[in-house]
């Protein structure tokens, strides 16, 4: 997705690049949280100890999910511009 966004941007399609970049950011943030949650679940209570380092990654994954644009704003952008739904905010 990110390669498609970069390709669109390089070709001068700013709107297509914004749409693809928003989708890539959303997918990456969701994948990071899901995989980290599974890793913590797999290790049980030990998953949050400093020994495994997963707790430190939890903060970074949350930041990637909400900064600089929250996932809700990404979903609003995609629904309005890609799906043609009315503005929801």
C-alpha cells in the first residue's frame, strides 16, 4: 500500500497518494496492534515484563495508530472520498 502511495505521489496524483497513504497508515497501525496483542497474549503475564520488551512496543504501536492523524479521521477521509459517503463530522 505504501509503495502504491509513493508511486501515485511520484506520478503527480496527489489525491490518489493521499488516499493510498491513509489506507496504508490505517492498515499498518491495526496490524501492529493486533500482532503485539497476540505476542503479549502468547507470553501471558510475562508478556508485559521488561524481559521481553513487548510493553515498550505497546506505547510505540499506540502512537503509530493515532499520530499524526487518528484512525477515526482516516476512516472519515476514506469513507467520504473513496466511498462517496456524506461527511460524518
